[in-house]
C-alpha cells in the first residue's frame, strides 16, 4: 500500500515538473539565475523536458490504475536512471527531487 502511495507522489511530482518546465519556464529559469537570452535559448529544451515529465507521470498513473505492476517497476526504475543522468549532467538536486522518491516507491513496492 505504501508503495502505491509513494508511486502517486512520483506522479504528482512529475506533473509539477512538467508544468514548471513547459508552462512556467520563464519563472523557473529566473529562479535558476538565467538571463533573458538564456531563458529564450533554452525554452525548447525545457518544453521537451516538461513533455518527458508529463509523459512519465501519465505512464506511471496508467500502470497504477491498470495494475500493471511490472510496468510500474520499469517506469520507476527509468525515473531513477534519468535522475542519475540529470544529477551527473545538470544538477545534483535532480536526483534528490526525482530519484529518491522513485527509489522509495520501488523499495516499498518490493517489500
């Protein structure tokens, strides 16, 4: 049960990330200290990231609703892997915000 709840937390986080990176990129970029030029230059990249996060949220929600346990585990493992890539290539906090919740959900599902 706790694994399902934690998986829904991962869904909610990825919905927020998706919206922030797509719709709210100007505000997010400002928070990261980007110049107006850098914000415009990275807008398409952020939209792509937002679409990835929204898609990940949708797929995890689908796996939860349909009871596709193997797919849920695979999707959560994918989130962990991408969080590691993000931590190494961009910012370590990506792993904290995306990887740890997915790891906790995975661990709880396997208990």
